[in-house]
């Protein structure tokens, strides 16, 4: 398998963490959607990452769809229960974290691609408010010792990669007091071997404005 994407993308990183957790061998294609957009576009038609090239050449896109495939291979070791309320809980916590990430990323890209005089303050304020609301709700729903209870799940992976991205890119709505439990969870997860295996290399960073 070949994982296409750089680890500065939280959703690429979440797929890599699952691959390591499941013990599935893979290699990496670290070409950038900024510097190598044409090449990435030949693999992923939307020029989005992550993409996972399977051993038979089939290409999977979208992190949730990729993880669905990987979870099938993992069977009982999957980072999500097979059915019922426990599965819905993991899906909802993961969706909250991913939806929050989308709002954070919208702010990051607005600031990256538009000079200050061309930025929409209404749009930025809306996205920042939505990101804050997402963090608040994640904090309210958070269990212990992991996001959904006793074991590591996809929700923990998504929350951890979200917190990392915010601390690296846009942390003004991530409160060290109001969201302390999310930060503590992320710090705990980041020291686990499968998370450490996906640490960024120096070249894997979105260009700064």
C-alpha cells in the first residue's frame, strides 16, 4: 500500500496512525498538493489527500472511506466498535472533531491565500465561532481515560490530530483552561508509539504565508 499525503494534514496523519496501529505495512508518497499538485491530481482526481493506493492499484480517497476499508481488515482490532450505541458514539465524536477541523482549516486557508485586505471578516468570525463551539461540545462529551471510554478509538486519533493542527496553525480558540481535557488527551496520545511513528519531517509543512 502507498499512503499519499504529508503528515501536516491531520486527516492523512489519522490514516497513518490507523495503519501503524493495525500493523499494516505501507510506503509513502509525500508529494505536496501545493508543490506537486499535478502529480497528486493524477492519483486523486480532486487533488486532495489522503489517498491510499492498494496493492492491486485501486485508489481509495477520503480519510473516512479509507478507514472504513482498513477497519474491515482489522476485524476485532478495529478502532471502532462493530455496531450499536458504542459505534455511534465513536462516529459522533469523530465527526465533531473532523467538523471542527474543517472550520479551523477554513480559517487557516483564508488567511494563507488572501491578504488581510481581501479576507472576509464575517466568514472568519463564523468559522472561528463554529470551531469554538465544536471544541466546547467535544469537551462536554469527553469521557476518560479515552474520548469514548476505556479504549483508544478513531475519536482519540481525530481529536489528537486536531489539537496538534490547532497548536501548530491556529490556536486562538483552543483554550488551555476551557479545553484542558482535550489538550491532556492529545498529549497522552502523542507519546504512544503509533502516534510517534507519524511525527512530521521538516519538509512536511504547509508553506507559511
